């Protein structure tokens, strides 16, 4: 049963990575956050959650290797759950967004498929 769930997510992640050249896996960012802290990186995957709070918007992206919160200042334009996205932005290893604290990507550019 778990394999049935992982296969579609992995397939979508591979398609999204192909559409976002130079994308890093989320797992690689989380495994060594200090290497990427403050640097511009690209990720791609499926939106699993979309939220807004305190004048900011945020959404979680799952690329099949992990999940990362993406913070955007475009509150009204967070992508819908299930959308495939490629995102470029600044990786921050320590950030607080509402009740979430941890690594995030501050969105600069987004491509939705």
C-alpha cells in the first residue's frame, strides 16, 4: 500500500524536477542546511498544504524526498494543494512562520504546472 502512494509522488517529483533545471532535492537541503543557508536554490514538487498568516503566504512542497515550507509575500497567490511547482528562492535554515519553525525557502520566482 505504501508503495502505491510513493510511486505517484515520486513520478510527479521527477516530472517537476525536469521542469525546474538545477533543482535540489529537499532532502539534500535538510541534510546539510548550513551549506545552503542564505543561498539561492531551486526546488520542485507537489504542493501539499497552502496557508496564509500575518500578511504572508506559505505552502509546503513535497518532492518525494522530503517536505519544505515555502514562504511568499504574495498572500493572494499561494498555489493550490495538488499543484506541481518549481520554486526559486533564498534558503533559510532557521525561520519562524506562525507556529512553524525550521528551514524554509523564501520565494523569489515560482512556476506552476
